């Protein structure tokens, strides 16, 4: 057999290797929190969209929840707004909220555009559409920091209806309170609340870190698989700090509310989503229940 | 019978008067082009949203198509952009398009918010979602004026799917060309193309004029009902000018492509939509086919 | 704004006022017991049918249950039958039952005819059709008074099937016992049993009285809203007498078996049904659960 | 094998003999015009209802259309009405129509009762329900004879909807004209119009004659199978007379409008319907198309 | 009435007699274990297939489970295989299993062929198809006798799906273990497991005995109706012996797991299935729950 | 980036490369004629089953049609049957047909077993099930060679129903004639007839040759893409000989009857099916319409 043919057979092997995973997650909902570098670098962006589109095509039901952080800051500068602070925390006043919603909307439609260009039916919505996300004001240490909200209720039917009509929903984290005021929601929180509400099989966070470390200063302490009880202990013992603490808390909440498995992936690795799901290469940290069967890929 | 009771009976009569209209348009699609003053004046805005919501609740299937003209200009100023012109026509360059899409998105979600606050399921989309509006570049007298597009194709299934799931779709007139570039579309054109594609029963334009006049200078020449052939003659004979010409052309195209009736309504009259549909008060100008049965309300 | 326009705007306001009620009762079942003067006076009859038809068209699911009392007496005379009595109670022998069924059938089809003439799909059935009403013989103080029955079982599927096919069911209160003999049923009882079986949102009695009075001789003691516990107390304390006692008992039974609200309306007021449901004018007496939220219209 | 067992085996053979017929007419619509002696004799009545119920249970979709002739005359006498005549034809004035509708309604519900007692879901309707039968005034030799109508339009959806919900529809021949006045319809005509509208597989008339004779005076000229062209010729040549002429015309119309086969059965033979359909005993006259395949039972 | 007509009326009576049974078992699942003489004698075979086909046509949902015993032995001889024994029990080695599967497959398709020739949609499957029957190795007194399995799990959805698509499923008792090896299953056991899994209304065994006897030597002790508790007592007291013991145990298991009634029929009586179900002739022994209502046919 | 990571990224690229093909054939029917070496070599067999299973999992609707040639010959010998010949052609007498059906049934279930072991729902049927394949006797040069048939009619509904229930149908080429006799069918012919009947998107033949050659002796003349008109010309000009002639004729027939593309693949190349469909490596010969758009992979 010549070399060229060998190359093709190698390809076939890759496809065959994906078979059990495709089967396992068939018609399952996978919520992807999309953010960080993977949203800024154009090439990484294309990879993420290809990955999610492929998931859709082979029978999964992905839902994207995205943020828009750096773009919002860029536009705040562009229109010359002066940020206000309370106790050192930035306040989201009405004008900032208006601009944030505009920027998030723009990001949302640009993702729709990319998915559509790959031939898959996308629909970009915010938490306002169909009353998807009901919020209540979030206080920061008891202080009012403006239109920043916690998700109080998710109207999962909206997503079920769109999935049934074969849309790939792309959600930006804006919601309404009971008086129908507009609030910004942390995208991690929104992804987590949505994954819980739709009883997602998987929730994957695309982040700018390798995963959870026992000792963040020692790269050798990266944890591949973290059981919920072990995760709680790490938090109690103070090993987890900075931005990882609320993220890990979110992951554990999701697991405890019906999501089967949460992944913290390094979005800077091309196709990290695909590799995580379709190959036996573990990327980042998987969080799962204490009692769940041993995960099957060869870590 | 005392006076208070009489007042209530009068109310009952109004509801009963609406009965044949409710029945006639049951489960019919009504496309509403929403723009002009009715979009700026807060009270008129509330009336329009109440009207459309009521249409939805009594069994119609309304679709809103909106513009965002004045808001866009406001924001162009806000971010200090300098408009460019070609042959006296403003050019929509990439930066302008980006901003326009943001503003239209903001307007779109604010309408969703209003409808949701009245307890009806709304979904705000643009022509990008699900590939709803496919466009091609529009030339102005042969000159390229940037990202301004004509609707080439409407993917009506998107709207049928959303209507089937009981959403009230609110569409902003942005679309993609074959290379997946973003284009702005004239809202009148978009409404018209959508009404044709979904074979709407009615297409209603909320405008800032009373209707079509034979002689725009003489208010007594307002035309209540205009047959297609008469409309064409008026255009040929030069009676119709200014912004009304393309609008009337759009109306006639819609009628000739399966829309049963087009209304040019004066959006400055509160609840003009409701009055037009549910009472025997004719508002503005109705355009209809030469052969269509005599319209039933008492003009 | 001129006077004519003001009149139209007033109309629009009435329609808008109905909006929250239309929304609240969307797709809910409303059982209307139709009887008394509203069934004799031709104009009132027309009003009732208009009201029910409108309810149907705006998305409710009304079911009419009707009696035929005065017509039956008229025909008993016409064919020269001699009524028989036991302990002062009129006996429904086989011949009377046969005639009663014929008269009720005639009334039934005349209502179908009226609803159809307003363009709504009606179907007139009795408790025999599909085995809708199973009855057992009713004894009056232990005495057999012939073919008068109590409802033993309601086959709710019949009504669900007809509602699903978009019919407005009109039911006459005749049923079969286990040996398939024909029985007459009190229309109030039939309406009540049906409302319970289909878990109606509302049950409305069109009667010839203003409502429930604390002191029937004092018109100022009309009770607008009667909680179940208060109603029971009134009955125990002997305030309620005559024909109202079984009616009120029926109302309370309905509430205690899943119907949300029962209305005793004065059928002599034109469009009383519409006014009760769509405006903030309370007509007659509403009976509701002790724990139910405060009713929202402005009494 | 003993005699008792032989008896049982004979039974099994009868059931097996029915097998190809059950299969052939599975899910097919069979319209039965029910009238004549079979409607008066209690035992025959029971047989007919058993037959139709069995047809329903083994997978056919029967629809009964019935008259009420003799009962109507009986009641006209009972209430002491004086028949009026025009050109020797009895006039159906408003009072007569009212009474006729009452009697037909009574007959209708008595049939429902019988079918229900055999455990099958029946629903008794008239041509008013759901606007099933639209009529226009019938003139007798140009003379107005009152509320007697010809079927102008059948709303077949009503019957399809009821069949889909597994009802056995029992129809009495009363309908409405465009002004919603009540009309009596000849039951044969109604059955025929309905069979055509629902594209029935079979239309069977239960009559008081053996079938069509070439020479009505000679019992040996009974025609078992009559092709349409032969039927027309018989009529042209004057062989067919009396009440048979319009009946045969009706049969031929039905065949020419999509009904596969029409049977004129002798309703005085017990279970004639069952025998005709399930055994190789031909009863009465079968009318069929010139081109239809040879009928399969062993005539 | 002449003799020929009388014969036809007798036929009609047989059909009418079947009416309540057809109604009672409408849309119910009936599992038929087909084996013994009724599978060898060509005429009996034809009768069984006619019976099952008729059951299907009149609205039941039959499932056939068949063995192939004698044919397997015939083919074992034909290919010159030497049976092996362990402790006096025949061992099913791989070669025997391969041949057995081939023979069972042949029998399976021959039954499909017969049903199809009567115009009913049949599908022949084994326990491998859709993973219908999951088995585990059966030991005979602790000894491994090869590829003989017990049913561990039935995938009832496969049968529901085929019934929904209007197939008559014909199942041969071969299944797979967890390592996807092929096993033979006792056909009685397979029928029983399937009847339990699909919650069959009836399970009928076609056997070569008259039924259960209290004293097998005394034909007068045949038991027509055996309650579960009485059956258990008979077994405990040693009255039941030979091949009947496991069969009766199976029957009792089925009843205790949701099957309403089990019949041990004498397959040597022509149309025994039809007679048992459609007439008041009791064939063989019916096993039923202690608490079940008295069986309705006239034993 | 280290080498191990690069390996994973290469894998991701392969999956991404498959994306447009997965999308293009989503929910399309692909008929695979399975035979030759790929059915004998255990490793190749496993590859084919993996390939087809993967096609199923990523959203295609594969149907396998298989032969069993060599196994049949093996068993004919095993049971000591003597083949009969007419004009040099082997005759399929009743005994041979019986054995052939048994062997094909065994092969059929072994394929079901393999697919099931990969977690996909398979169902093994023959042309008898549901009357899938109706045949008529095939004559060889006018001579009767026994139970060898040509497909006369395909009951495509059977396959649609099974596909709708998410089965992967595996069909063995045995059918019934009008008298319900069993016939063997050439597997290529059966695959072709089925592909036409279900309007398959693709029909792939797994063969033991590289494809169609202009000059079979010159390996350089392998034709990658053959238009129908060119194919016909090759046949007319005598370039195509031996077993390829009827195969090519079959391919052309399929194309001319609605199949979009037919592939003659070399079944000896591992995963040839997957490579053909998911990569830009052309395997064997593709036959397609003269007018079809240029095939998109990079030949």
C-alpha cells in the first residue's frame, strides 16, 4: 500500500474513532460558553464555529452562550463614556447597559453569520426573547452596581422549541427583571443556568486557562478529572482562587442540578471542543459527579 | 337603565362590532411595517405594541418589520463618524454598517421587551437568522453606495417555524449576500418582500402621512381605496411623487404577488392599526386588486 | 382632534382594555349554563350567542349547556298531555320524557343555527352522544318521580375531542342510565358536572336574578364576591333560600372540584357575559375559593 | 369429532369467510341510508344497528343517514296540524318544519342510544351542525312547497373530523340555506350527497323492495348487478318507475361522482347489510361502473 | 323463509356473536406461542395463520412467537452432525446453533409468506433485530450445555414500533448475550418474556394437549379455568408433571407480571384460537388472576 | 506545539474536512450493495459495518442489500446436494432455494449482530417481509432455470417505515411471486431496484474490482467519473465485458430512475465507503448524469 493510500486510511481511522462518541451524545444538548481568546483570535473563532457546527450536523444539539467583554470596553471608549465606580466596582448605569446590549447584539449576529456560512440554521437571541432569562438585581457586597442581574428563572421551552425547529440557538446574556428593565448577566452564570434548565448532557467553558490546578503556580498539578466532592474540598481548603472560584462553583452547581459533565477547556487550543468530545485526548479539566461511571476516554 | 350601565353596554357593542373582523382574519398573517413617528413618540409606540399584541391574542399572526432611521443618525453623531457621499448619496461603509446593525439590534430588542411586558411571546431576529433575508448589492444610479442591499430571496420557513411555535417575530432589515457580508435593507422593501414570501393577508405601513393624495397639496383629495390599475395610472400620470412613489410601487408589487390588501396608515393617529382592522373607520389608503370584492367596512 | 375621531379612539380603548382578559383566559374552557329570560327574549338570545361566539373567536373554549323549560311546558300543552304528580312533584313519565327530549333537541339545534350564522363551527349534542352523561335515577324525598336523573359520570373525552376539532359544543341535558334508558337532567346540575369534569376555568350561570343577596328583600345586600367558606356559612345560617340554595350548592361543589371561578350573572342584562369577562364591571356574584388571589377587576 | 364441536368449527368457517371482505374494506367509508321497515320493526332495527356497529368495530368507517317519515306523520296528527297542499303536493310550512325537526332529532338520538348500548361511540348530528349540509329551496314543478331543500354543498371536513375522533356519525337530513333558515331534505338525496362528498367506498340503501326489476311485476327479473350504462338505458326505455326512478338516478349520480359501489338492499331481510358485505350472498341490486372489475362474491 | 336464506342468517348470527369480543380486545396485544402439531400439519398451519390474520384485521395486535423443534432435528440429521450430551442433556455447540438459527429463520420466513398471502403486512424478526432479546447463558443443573440462553431483557420498543407501523411481528427465539454471541431460547420462555414486556392482554400457547388436568390419566379432570393460587397449589402438591410444569410456571409468571389471561389451547383443534376468542366455547385451560372478574363466556 | 498535540490537531482537521459531506447527505438514503471479498474477510467486514454504522450515526439513512454467494455453495456441498444444469446454467430447484434462503437468512442475521454490537438499531429482513420485493420468474435465454426471479415491484413504504423508526434495514434478496412462491434474486439487481424505488441519493456497490476500465487489461485506463452517455457508448462499442456489463447497465438504469449517483467501489480497500464519502479521495468509478453539477471532491 502506497503512502498516499495510508494517509487516507489514517483519515478513516479518525472518523471511526469518533463513532462511539457520536453515538453516545446523539440528540443530547451541549451548552458551550464561548468567550476569551477564542472569541478574539479570528482563526480560533473559525475553529470554534466549525466545531459547534459539526456537533450539530452529527446529531448533537448545541447551544452557544457568549459574552462580549473586550468589545464592550472598546465601545465604551469609542463613545467617550466615563465609567462610574462604587466601592471599586464598575457600575452598569442605563447608558452603559444600552451600549453593552448593542455590542452583545452585534457579537451575537456575527456568530449567527459564521454558523450560517457553514450551512447550518442559526438563530441569535438574547434572554429577552420569549422571556428566556428572568433576572433580579445582583448586589456586590450589598451595594447597588446598576443593571447587573442574577438569573432567577430560565424559560427552557423557548430553547426546546427552537431546537425542535432545528435551529442552533446562540444566546447573549441579557435579561429582564419583573419590571421589564434590561440587565447584563455574567456569561458564565447564564450558560450555567441554561445548562441546568435544559438538563444539558454537557456544559463546556472555553477559557484562557489550561484547566483547574491544585497549585496554580505549578503546571504539573493540572487536574484532568475532578469529582464534585474533591472540588468542594479544594475550594474549602483555599486552593482555588481568583476568577476560577466562581467558575468552579458554577460547574459544581450545574452538576448538582442535572448536567452530566462540565468541561473547563483551554480555548486557545485549536478545535479543543472537537478534541475533547471526539478523541481520547483529554483537554483541560472535566468536573463530574462522585458516583458517575469512569469516563471512557483514555486519560 | 342608568348611565353607568349604558357606558358598559357601549363597550360591549364595540367588542361585538369587532367580531366579524376577528373571524375574518383568524390565523391570517399580517405584516406590519413599523416606522416613523409611531416609533419615536413613546405613547404612540405603546399604542402600536398594544395593537399588535391584541392582534396576536385574538388569533392573527402578526409579524413586525421595523426600521431605526433616526436612532442610527443619532449614534453616527455620537461616535463621531463622518458620513461619506457619492453623487449626493450617503455611503454605507463597513463602519457605518456595523453601527447601524448595533442600533437596529437595540431597537429590535426594545420592541421584544415591550411585547413581552404585555405577556406575549416575542422573538427578535434579523435577516441573518436562519438565512431569512438573502440580499444583493443595490446600486444607486449605477453607483456603489456600499452595504445597501436589495432582497433577493426570503426563507419563509423561518417565519412559519417561529409562528408555529407561537412567537410574534420582530424583524430588523439586515441581511447577508452570497459571500455572507452584512447589508442594510430599506425597511419598506424588507416588509414588502416578507409579506410576499409568506403570502400575508395584509401588509400595513405605519407612516407619517395621511395616505395617498391625488393632489398632495389638497387634503380633500385623500384616496380611501385605491385599485391597482388606478394606482398605476396615478404613477404614470405623475401625480405621485417624493417618498410615496417607491412605497406605492412596493404596495402594488405586494398585491400582485399574493398579498390580499395593503394599507398605508397614518401612524400618528393613536391605535390606527386597531381602528383600521376592527372598526368601520377607514384610516389612510387601502390598496387592493381590481377584482377583489368590495371591502366590507362602511367607507 | 374632532369628535368623530374621539369616538373611534374610545372604541380602540375598549378593545385595549380587553387585552389582559383575552390573554388570561386564552385556551381556557368556559362552561356557560344558558337559561331563563336570556333564552326567551330574542334580542337577549342574540346577545348571548354573540358573546359566546366572540369568546370562541378570541381563543377561549366555551361550552354551552342549556335547558328548555318553558318550551317543554308549551309543548306538553300542545299535545294535550296530562301531567301526573307524586307528593306534589311532577312526574316525568316515558311520554313526557320523549316530548322533553324532542323539545330540547329543537332548542339545541336552534342554538347551533345561531352560532353557525355567525361563522363559528358549532355542534349540538345531548348527553347520549358518545356516552357523555351517565345518569342514575334521582329520587325526590324517596319517591320515584320517573325519568329524572342525577349525573353519575361525565365522559370528558367527548368534549375534549370536539374542542380539539374546533367545535363549539352545545349540550342539552339528557343522559342514559346503565340500562340505556333516557333521563332528563336539571341543566344547572349538568353544567356543573361538565365544568368539574373538564376542569373549566370558569362556569357562568345566566339567571333571572341579580345575584346572591344576603337579604333577598334588600337589594343593597347583593354580594359581588363570595368566598366558599362565607357561602357555606350563609347557607347554614339560613340566609339562602328557594331556587338559589341548590344553585349555590352547585357553585360551591364546582369550586371545590377544580373550577377556578363560578359566576351567577343576571341574564337580563344585555351582553352580561362579555361585560363580566372583558371589562371591570362586575355583574352578579362571583364565587371563588377562600385562598384564590384577589380578583383583578376593579370592584 | 362430535356434533357440538362441528357446530363450533362451522362458526369458525363463517368468521374465516369474512376475512377477505374485512381486509378489502378496511378503513373505507360506508354510507348507509337507513329507512323503511327496517326502521319501524324493532327486531330489524336491532339487526341494522348490530350490523353497522360490527362494521365499525372491524375497521370500516360507517356513516348512517336516516329519515323519519312515518314518525313525522304520526306527530303531525298528534298535535292536530292540518296539512296544506299546492298542486297536490304537501307543503312544509314553518310549523311542520319545526315539528319534523323535532321528530327527526328524536329518531336520531334513539339510534345514538342503540349504538352506544353496543359499546361504540356514536354522535348524532343534523346538517346544521358544523354547517354540514347547505341547501337551497327545492321547487316542485316550479311551485314553492315550503321548507324543502336540495343539498347545495356538503362540508365533508365535519365528517372526517368526527371519523378521525372515532365517532360513528348518525346524520338526520335537515340543513340550512344561505339565510340560515331550516329545511327538510329527502334522506336518499342527503345520503347520496354525503357519499359523494366523502368519496365513500360504498353507499347502501335499506329499502322495502327486493331491488331493481326489469319488470316490476315479474319477480324473476330482479337485477343482481346493474352497470351504469345499462341502468341509464333502463330509465330511458321507461322500465323504471315510481319511487325507484329518483333512487336509481341518485345511485348513478353517486357512482359517477366517485362512490365505488351502490347497493339497493331489502331492509326486510334480517342482517341484510352484513350478508351483503361479509358473505357471498348477493342481496338486492348492486349498481357499479361499466369499467369496474368483476365483483368478487359468487353471484 | 327458505333453507338457503336460513343458512345465511345463521352466518350473520355468528358474526354478530363475535361483536362483543371484537370490541373487548380492540387494539389489545395478543401474543401467540405457535408450536407443536399445529406447525407441522399443513391444514392446521393454514388455520392458525387465518386465525391470527383475522385477529389482526379486526383490530387486535397479535405477535407470533414460534419454535422450530422438529425441523431442527431433521436438518441436524441431514448435514450429518453428531449430537453431544452432558449429563444426558443435548449440548448446543456453535455448529448446532448456526444450523438451528438457519432452520428457525426458514420457518420464520415461511410464516411471513403465509400471512402476506392473506394480504396482511408481516415482518419476521429474531431476538437479534433491534436487540429485541438480551440473553444470558442457561445452566442445566449447573452444567454448561452450550448456547442455550435465558431471556434477561426484552426491548419492547422494537415491537411497539413495528405494531405502530401496522406490521404483524413474527419472532423466532434467538438472542444475543452481552458479548453478542448467538443463543437459542426456549420458545415458551421467549413468548412469556415478550408477553410480560409488552403487557399483553392475552398470551395463548398452541400445544399438543387438551389443557391442564388435575389427574392427567383421567380426561374428566380437565380444568377449564385455573386461578393462579389454585395453580400454585396443584404444582406444590405434585399434581402437575412432565412438560406441563415449566409451562404452567411460565403462565403464572406472565399473569403475575401484567398479562391479563393466559390460555393453554389444544392446537390440534382447527381454529382453536378463533373459537377461544370469538365464541363461548372454552378450549383448553385459561389461567387467570384470583381477583379477576368472572370470565364472560358461557362455560 | 509538541508532536502529540499536532497529532490531535490533525485528527480535528479530518473531522472538519468531513463537515461539508455530512451536511450534504444529511437525511439522505444511501443503498449499499454489500458482497464480494468485503463479505468474506473478517477485518474488511468489520470495516464495512463500521462505515455503514457511522453513516447512520451522522444522519444518513443507509440500507444494506447483501448476497451470500460463497456461503450458499459451501452449504450445497455440506448437505450433499447435486446441482442440476439447463443449457449450462445452474438450476435453482425447490430444495436449493430452501437452502439458499436459510444461508442468506444466516448471513443477514450475522450482519444485524455486527451492527447491533456497535450500538445501532438494525433489522434484518428479506423481500418477503411486508411484501417488499415482488418478483417474476427470470428466464435464461428462454429456459426455465427454476426459482430465480426479476424484481417486478418494490414496496418502498416498508423501508420508509423502518427508516422512520430509526432502524438500519439489512435486506437479503429473496422475494415472492404473485402465487407467493419463493425466489432468489441477484443481489445487484435487488440493490438497484430498491435504490430506484426509494429514490436513493447514492447507490454504492462493494465489488472486487478497482472500477470500470476502458481497457480492462490496462490499469491506467480506470475511469474515475463516468457520465451516463459515455457509459452507454462504452457498452455499445464493446469495451465493457464479463460481469461488469450487467452491473454497469444496472448503474445506468438507477441513474435514469432518480438515483443521483452510483459508485462502483473496490471493497478490498479498507473503509472504501467512508473514504469515498467523507474525503476527497475518489475510489473506483462514479457514474452520474450528463447534466449533474461537477462533483465537488478534488479528483
